[in-house]
């Protein structure tokens, strides 16, 4: 019981810190392109950051939102919250895996495939999305198969909705395959390769270009690049979360999954993380 209270207090503190760090509303006369940066583990804090950033961009009627992504993966529920918002966004969402040396692993694969447009920087990779169960108890073969099948079906329907390679997407979950940016563009996992955000904007989103996303023609020449919620609070919260997870995650099984969820259950309860 004491551990549960500590966990609740911990998350309340994180949310308070993050809320203080939220950006002021922007009012632009020029078209705007929102930029969010998700670097590190996907958790409730980063999920709130991304979902909130998309909501801000929608309110400002931005031309699009670019999510700059470099992640080893993270929590299933946090990943799904982000994807639900992306799939139902009123503006185009572009995921850009960068910088060079970065990756979209595990949960990052799902998020990349859920974008309207996916791009990667040279020297990046994407894949290895096999779900891993955490906790101090044993997981049965039946439960493992159930979790994997659910993840495989989820990534396939996302890839199909966005017109991407469903066969590779399923292999990323079932076989943990991973590919480079060059391989990704060749087999239809992503659309573009760009050295940086400026090149992504300048080269591929010309006014009057063929690009029509989410029933909207992108018109970004002269657009204002708006940085989403400041990284300071998010970085502090993510660091605290990572440290907390390293110490207590496996003990209390805080990862929540529909099948055999752990919530804040006992140490033997199984959870899942895509990492």
C-alpha cells in the first residue's frame, strides 16, 4: 500500500512539473509548422507532451506537425495514446526519425507507421518491435502469444491505414527485424530521407507540390516553425521517470496492458513494455 501511495505521489509531481513547462499559446499571422521532439523512452509524460502538442497545433490551425523522433521504445499504453491522437488529428502529422545515429525502435515503429508522412535521417534505423513482458513472475506461452498477436494485428492495421508495408510491419513485431533508412524507403516503410528538418521542409513540401495530406495541401513556404512545449520540464520529468522505472518498475509491475494488466498490482503481476 505504501508503495502504491508513493507511486501516485510521484506521478502527481511529474504532471505538476510538466504542466508548468507548457508553452504559451502562439498567435501567428503566417502559416505555422509545429515541431515536437521526442527523444528517449515513451512514457506517460512524453505521451502527454505529444498529445498536447498536437492539440495546440490543431487549435492554431497549423499547416502540419513534425514529430522528431529518437526512441528505444516505451510503454504500450503511452504509445497507444499517442497513436490514437495521430490517427484522429485534423492536421497532417509527419514523423521524422533523427538525428543520424537515432532510431525508431519498438514503440517508435508503431508511431512512425501511424504518421501521414514518415521520414528518416541518414544513419538511422527502424524496427525491433517485439513486445517484452516485464514483472517478476513467469508468463505462459498462451499469454505471450496473445500479447504478440495483439501487437501484430495493431501494427498491421496502422500500416494498412497509412498505405505502408504491412508484411514488414508484422515481421518487425513477430521477428524483431530492423532496417536502415535506405531499406525503409525501398520497401515502402517511409516516404522520405532528409538530412535535417529544414531540408525536409524545403525539399519536400513546396507550395503547389503533389503532396496532399489528410485532405490538406501543405503550403509551408514562409511558414513559421513553432517549437512545441519547452523541453526543460519534459526532460526533467523523463529523467525522473527513467530513474524511478529503473528502481521500481519491475518490482511493482506498473506497466498496464489489457491482457493480464498489471496496473499497480503485486510484484508477480505481468506487464508489457515495447522496448
